[in-house]
């Protein structure tokens, strides 16, 4: 079976599970389906559970149990690793990087102020901020290494934008069942809402993957996590089937009990793709980690967290913005996001990396020079 066919099959399975299983849960619970398909989404119909210290403590400890040992082990690995004897020769900051800095600063001012002469365009400043960010982070990488996604993988970089929009609309769809975030600001017609939302959605993958490449260029991630603790899974195929079934149950559950199954919105896409790759004997994120190389995974989670900080900060004073309502743990907000909500950026970064890797493999296998 060709690489393109394998990609299409995995994508079809993923799409059917993400689109169909939450609706199956809605049918099973006897809820009206129409409200989940409202577009633009305006109705608030999910009643979220109040804050719970017990839930907050359990989730916080679960995150710390995963993150802290990795961070401490990575720090000690970095301290024990040999010093870099050669460093990439830094070059000048490119002109288009300065263009990104200038455009970003202007966009930031326009996003957080309310000039009457700019009121028509005020809701769209978020996209300008992120296009500027993408330019700047690519320029930082280019200055350090002489290469970046924008200059070295132009076709891949440009394709990331439409793929990113498609990718994020899946999360918007899943959010209809849990309503953990909602948008406020000017009202748009359905078509206007679709196009105006698609534009900023298209910047997600380019921003995260460009940030990831810049982080990897700093060398310390490779030194700390490139030769890390290997992890192995006995009976990987059986484990993949079990996790796939667990993901299916979780996606169905968000349509029935959104207050308790909402974390599956973030982890299920990653689990499904990884399990399908494992079942088809393809390389995946855990394959590299099994060999002791955690650098790709760590850089992806850090990149999403860095971007998440900018997303939440720039959102805070914007006119067209989103707000959160996260059950059980909605407290200690940093900007609009509750503290534990930032944990969602960890699996999200891995999902961005997986999509980028799959897209890169698809482009490679479909290239004429790789055609038998």
C-alpha cells in the first residue's frame, strides 16, 4: 500500500472518530442534536461543574508527576552532557524579521486600543499579530542557523497554513460538545464567521512548528533530552488497540458527560494517530522516545506552551476574543485561561508535531523524484 493511501486511511479513521463518536454520545444521552450543529456557535447549553479542590488537586498532581521528573532528569542530563565545542555561526537578523517586528508592534497597539477610525478592522488584528510572530520566530531561527521553515522548506511551510485551518476546525467542532471556550465580540454571518475565523486558525501550525524549529536550534534541548531515558511498551499492538478503544470511549463520553470527559478533546487526536501508526508499524513519537530521544517531543510541547502564552496574552485585551469555562478547575486565571488549562498545550504541541510529520512524509512520498 502506498504512503498516500496509508495516510488517507488513517485520516479517514481519525475524522470518523472525531466527528462521529461525540454525536453518538449525544444520541445516547438523548440530547437535541441541532444545538451542537449551530453555526456560528452562540447558544450556551453546557452547564459546567463548579470548581472542586479535589479535582484540581488530582489533576495538578497528575501533571506534576509527568512534568517534574522529565524536567529534573533533563536538567541533570544537560549538566552532564559535554560542552558544545562548535556553535552555529550567527548571522544578521534578516530584513523580513524586522518587518515582522514592526508589523507585530503596530498590530499589538491596534489590537489593544479602540481607535474609532480603525473600528472596521479591529476584530481582525489577531491574524496580523500571528503572521508577524511567524515572521519573527523564523527570523530568529535563520539568524542562528542560516535556515528556517520559511526559507528551506517553502512548499511545506506554505501548505501548513491551509492544513492548520482544517486541523483547528476539528477542535472547534469538538468544543461544541464541552463548550470550554466561547467567542465574544462582534457578530458575523455564518460565511463571514467561517472566513474570518479560518484566517487566524491557519496560523496555528506554522507558529508552533516554526517555534519548535527555533527551540531545537538552541541546542540545549538536544543536549538535555537527545540521549534520555528510553521507554518501551510490551505488546505494543495490544496496547495500541486498548488505547484506541479508550480514546473512542472518551470521545463518546464528551457528548454525554462533558464535565468529566473534556480532557479527551485534547488527548484523543494524539492517541488515535499514534495508535494507528503503531498498528501499521510506522514510526511515531513514542518510537523515538523508545530509543531514548525525547528532543522532538519536548521541543513540541515547549513550542506549543510558548505560543500558548502569546495566544492568551494577545487575546486578553482584543476586541474579538475568547473566554473560558472549564469545569472543576476554573480558578487561578492567567489572562483568560485558568492555570491548569495550560496543561492542554502539552499534548497539543505533540499533535502539531505529528500533523507536521505526517504532512512532511506525504509530500516526500508524493514527490516525483520518489515515484518508482
